[in-house]
């Protein structure tokens, strides 16, 4: 690893971490990737990697593994508002103590590797298990791009552990943690609408769940995969994978998630699947009632009545049963935690779709704008943006000129780059 690449990597990381989000945190690598893409021309953007792949490249650049080529250097300068000299200039611009710090950190990691080359301690394993559980909560509270970036860092450490330890019990627990965190990566990529990368992580999560020998975890992982197929509009495959998840462990969180998803997929396939949808919803009610108390929670590893009412309302929205959908949506909003911005926004957008189907376009657009306006750009991206575009797709060309329709379109398409060009 050359000193030049290390110096550049330190600069890039420090420059990124100086940039603040609206909630006071620093830009994640995924946010930096989005900013680089936004800094490109429309034509150049089509040739750039997606956010997740580009975030992985940023990680390599910041770690000094490679240095960005000229075109990426130009994008960095535009995205950060800095000169090429500031970011990539002479070595004397980088104080040597910063490079020394990077070297010390590599030394520390090497010592950690030697010290932990035997069996992983019980405390370390418990710490990783607690970390996975914390991610289950973060997945429902934080913007998905931030969760994906953090998961990537921790999964890299787990990968090192899987290659280092030989104890069967340690490997099994680490493999189960890998299945959990890979499944959460699936969920996060679904929310980001990163379809190709989602499928790859779904395969990794399945393999880890099988190797862990945990049928409940296999069921949960398959349920996450079914959700990905649903949002990818591969509805037949979503139904098939959801049914596999239910067979894997009938009395588990994964089975409840899967049967609720099956109901939504049947509804999205059309009114001729109405009976299958309603049957699946009844099964979801039964399965939720059979879950142990500790499994009923707002974590991604749990399930709750709030989620069931959201899923029920969504299915009934697709069936066009507006009155029943409204009743479920009211219950869902009353039960859904305030911090769960994804579910709350999707519930409100389901209400919007009910209004458009009932012909109340003005109220529908007002409802959609009210749902999206409080969200940050990071929160709006992915499947929330997709659902917003679905609302726009239900109105006529003449209605697109309405002020609320134009406001909705701006909310869905605005980026820092486009705002700079319009101010």
C-alpha cells in the first residue's frame, strides 16, 4: 500500500466526514456515492456504478487500497466543493501524524488478529449477537443508506472471523449472525431499490442460514427475499418464496412476514386473486396470535399488529376495497411507532392510492405531498420514491399540471445538484 494512496485516502475520509446531514451526522459512504453520482452529468451518470457498488469503491479509496482515477477525482471536487489540490495534491499538505495514525490502526488490527487467533470469547460472540439485534432496530429507524454502510463495515469484520476461528460452536454462532446481518442487508437494499445487488445478498443470506442450521432463521431470510421480489414486481416468484418461508418454520416471525407478503402479492396480481389474498390475511392473523411475546416487537427481527395492519391495508388497497383499506390504515397509523418513517410513509401513500382510485385526485395529491415533505432526501429514496412515482402514474397528463402534482414531482426528483441549478 503506497504512502500516496494512504494520504489521499485519509483526505477523502476526512473530507467526507466533515460533511453533515440534516440530523447532525456525517455523510456515510453511501451518501458520498450518491453525491458523486449527482455531481456527474446525466450522460456520465448512466455509466457510473450504482450507489452500493460505488460506496464499496469509496471504502477502498479511503483505506488506501486504490486511488481514484481522474474522472472520479473531478466528481469528488464538484461534490465536495474543494479543489483537486486540496483533495489529491502534494504530500506536504497531509500532516505526517495522520498517516502515522492510519499505520497505528493497521498495527492494532494486526495485534487483534494475533490475540484472537484462538477461540472467540463468549463475550465477543455475545457482543456480535447484540450488534445484530441493534441493527434490527436501526433498520426500521434509520435511513437505509446509512444502515447499509454500517452493515458493510461490520460484515467485513465478521468475514475475517469466519476465516480465523475453527471451533464448531463459534462458527455456528458467527454464521447465524452472518445470516441475520446479510438478511438485514437484503432488507436495506430492498428499501434502496438496489435490485441486482439485493439478489446477490439474498443468495448469501440463504447460504449462511442453511449453514447455521436454524430453520427459523432460514424462514426469516426467505421472507426478506420474498419482499425483494415483491418490490421488484416479480409477484409470482414472491408468492413462491413466501410459501417456502412458511413451510420452513410455520410458527416463526419469518412465517408471519411471509404470509402477509403472500397476501399483498396475491392482491397485486389482480382481483381474481382476491380469495387467496383474504385467506392469506386470515392466516397472518392466526400466525401473529401464535407468536411468543418476545417476538412481537418493532425490530426487523420481530413482527407486530402495526405491521400486520399496514400489510393488510396495502393488500386491500391493491384489491380496490377502499373502505376496508382505510380502516386498516387508520389502525396501522395509530399503532406504528413515530420513528418508523418507512412504514408510516408507505401507509399514507396507500391512502393516497385509495383516494386516486376513488377519483379524489386533489385530496390524493395533498396527502402524498404531506407524507413526503417531512422526510429527508435519504429517507425518501428507494421504495418510498417508487411508491410516490406510482401515485403520479395514476393521474392523467392534464392533472400533472396541478400545483400539488408539480410539488410532488419536485419532491421525488429533487437532488442537491438540481437545486443548485435552479437557484
